[in-house]
C-alpha cells in the first residue's frame, strides 16, 4: 500500500485513469499522485477501509463500487492501487450501466442485495468478494455470515433521492482567533446522502476570516486552489479558512443557483 495521504506531485503514479496515459507518464494536467488511500481532502478511500477490515478495526462489511459513469471504457490501472472503488451507490444518470462491486468483511461468506433482491452469496477470499450487476438507484445491502450461515453484521449504501443541494459542515463548531478550520463541502440530498455523479463548479466567500484554499480531490485538473472557485469531485470539495480575531467566521458556498452558508463562532482566547 502506497501511500497514506495523497499528495501533489509524482502525478498519476497511483491513479486509475479513464483518459489514457500510463503510470509515471500521465499526460498534463495530471496533478495529484493518486496513490494515497486517504484522498487530499482527508477522506479515506475503499483501500483504506479494506485495510481496516483486515486489521480488525471495522466490524461491518465495507461496500465499494467502481465508478459506473464511464460505460465501456477500460481504465488504465496502476500497480500502486488495487482498486478505484468508492463507497457510493449514488450515480445520477447511470441507470443500466455495468457495476462492479467489491465487498470486504471479516466473515466466512457475504450476500449482496440490490433493492431487496439477492445478487448472490459468495465465500470471502482474503476478506473480499466481487459482484457484478447493472446500476439502478436504491439500496445496496451486504450481509456477512459465519461458517454456520448465521448473520454476523450488515451494512448498506443508498442512492440520493430528490434535488441535490450544497451541504457545508465545518469540522469544528467554534475556533480560536487565527486558528485554521477545515470546511468540507458536499453535494447531497435532503437526508445527507452524497451524490457522486452531479459535480458542479462552486464558489466560496468568507467573512470574518481568510480563505486560504479551496479545491477538490480531482487528480487531473487545471483549476487552482487559490481562486475560491473549484469543481467538486465525486460530490466533494474542501475549504481551508483562517479565523479572524473576533466575532464569527461566515463561509458561503454557491453554484450560482443555490447557496449554503455556515457560521463558525470565534471563541475568546
């Protein structure tokens, strides 16, 4: 596994690409290495979650879905990354596309259900089982069983429903004067389910503090982190803000049609 946190430079060495090029020779504008199991926003990927299962840190099944929004395109793979799956079953506009699903668990076997219909029951090898189906919105459920066929645990992924909105959730509820705060931004439905395939350009404005950077985990882009304007990637982006001296930090995110604002109190020293 190489490496932990993704980083700028060594562009594309660990990325799976749908646009061509080979590892160590990804074409411009590849920017990130793509090798990290924690992306540049700090979000653990499925490889990281697989390690957590193997090491006994995750007791429930982990479901990973290889992107279904590149139908008929075979990705160029990297030896540094075993999969490009993500924990999402929300791929707007991809109905009917082939879907390859990976399930990880500390169990004897795993059963996978899509909207209550079984996609099969498979024995786990190296804590992993693979399933193939066609994408349709709804609920994907993985059930882990022991050697006697008794259920150990289960987990699920759900599709976003209804309109997609901008969600802003600062990592802290209050900050000290001059402190740096990270502000995750995501595209979700009303219940907070992430939509992976409805990316859009967002603009961030900050009052009561300073915007230090804003960007997504897109490994191949010409967008800059210092403009306050960036396109989400698989539904996510991140703003990095330095708090002012007093009052509140106001972080406002807009796509030109929707606007989401969060206020972070600046605590006294």
